[in-house]
C-alpha cells in the first residue's frame, strides 16, 4: 500500500461518525442508502452524506 492510499484510509477512519457509518454498513451486509443510515443512527442527512463520500471516494447516494 502506498503512502497516499494509507493517508486516505486513515483520514476516513479518523472520524467517529465515519466509524459509526461503517459499523452500520457491516451490520446490514447489503447496500444502504443514506436515508437508511439516517433511520439507524442519530445524524442529520448531510452528516451522513459527506462522510459517505469520503469513505467511498464517490458521490452515489448509496453505500455498499
């Protein structure tokens, strides 16, 4: 793994909200829309959407 990729992964895992999002994705074992996460965790939709973009590296509206 190169340094740039390691930095990106470290940044994604540094935020507690991002870790919560990842835990919910792991629990579901399927693709989730941001609205699905909004129902499961106590965060506003923008607080889910932006970290999701960082985690996935893309703006899709769903995770998985």
